[in-house]
């Protein structure tokens, strides 16, 4: 609900803005045939003053970046006779200014609702495109400025650019080396590899072998019950690596993107837990058939989350459940038809 501050936007885009604004300044100084005449100069001064006043009155300091960048680029394209790569880059800058401006006034309503998180997903997703547009524009700007400046001015400009590049590299280098060091966990998970199946093999050999068996022996897309989970923790691993549907996957993401579709994530979560925990086999069968579950997966994660008495009912009612797989800490039961 709060607007992006100027400091936050500069933290996000200082490197890009330095290159882009350098390009715009050089264009103003070198293209006299486009930027000349009292009317043009007066209009530019008026826009600048009006922007500063609006920024002060509205406490909206981002205006002093998006308005000049957007309007200048638009005016240059309008006055330029030959449309070339430079004009295309200016279109990208106009889009960058427009996207930044958009996020300050409108947001997509989602499951995060109102309050301080209302703009979260909109800013997160739209700023990805903003990064791409700014990045392409800045890359061209560096090339153009490097070929336009001479002498000490060029040396100073390159030095500032180098400082900003080094500052921008702190995060990717530090975060990458931290994660690869093996000393830091993300939500309790030490990945150590980009291969998801290799990770499963490292943390739970039983799950790894069972998933391999499922992929080789179960055809079609039957529903397989597993413990519901959330993103960032070790969960929903069977549906993830087999492609089979389950009763409910990552609770947070399902809630976020299905909230308007009538998909009751909370009820599915509770009833999935109930199937595992209940001692009432008739209730478990009723819920399994409600969600068209054909297979029940019990691995080490399920054994950690649920009561052992509840899990034992599957082995105790072989008239309803056929044990089709027994492995290292993993059992899979097929739900028999009535």
C-alpha cells in the first residue's frame, strides 16, 4: 500500500539509471536540431518544475525519474527523422518508465489481499520486465556513451560505471558462494545441487527409489495421496517428480492462485491430514473416494507428520488397500474399488 521510495528504486536500478541518464544527457547536448527553440526549452523547464512540485506535494519522489525519462524519450522519437536502434532503445526506456509508474497506482488483486502486502506480487512480477527493459537500454547506453565521450570525462565516467557494476555484483556473488558453501540452509534445506532428483536421492533414498518405481510402473494420471506441503520445505515431492495429481500441493501457492476459483485449499489440507490420521477406516475411504484417490503414499515424511496408529490402518485393512510397493521406509497402497 505504500509507494516505492526513491531510495528503493535507486537500489534496484542505480546502475541502469546511470547509463541511461548519461545517454539522455549526451543526446540533449549533441542533437541541437531536435532540442532547440525557446518553446522546447520552456516546455522542458516547465515539466521539470511541475514534476518536482508534484513529487513534493504528493510525496511521490519516483516522479522525478519516470516523468523526465519517459517524456524525453518520447519527444526524441517524435522529432527524430530516421528511426534506428537508438529510437528502439528509447521505446524500451518509455516502457520502463511506464511500468514503474503503473506499479505505483494499480496492482493485481490476489490472495495476499490488502494491507502492506497488496502490491507485493504486482511489483515482483512487473519489475522483472522492468529489469529486462532497463538492462537492454543500459547496455546500449554504455556502448553509445563510451563512443561519445573523450579524455578525462570518459575516464571518470568509466570509473563510476565500474563502481556501480562492482556494487551490483555483491549480491549475486555473495549469495551464490553462501549457498554453495554448504554452511547455510534455505528454510532448513541445504540444496547443494541444481538437480532436483539428485537432491531427493541425497536427503531420502527411500523417496528417490519409490519415485523411480512409480515413474516406471504406474501409467496414466491417477491421483496419489501424499502429505500436503508448502514451498521452500521438503514436501509434495511425489507429485513434483512423477507428475501425478494429488489432493493438494503447496498450500501457500494453491491459496494464492486458486482463491477465486472455489478451490477450497484449507478443506483439502484438513481432509488429506484426516485420511492419514483417522482411525475410522470408513471415514478414510469416504474421503479417498471424494477426491478420486487411487494410491496412498506413506514415506518417512508422512511418518514424521502423522500418528502411527492412523498410518497402520492401511496395512490392517487389506480388503480395502493393496500394498503394491514396499521399499526403504516407503509403502504405497492401491485403493481397491468397492
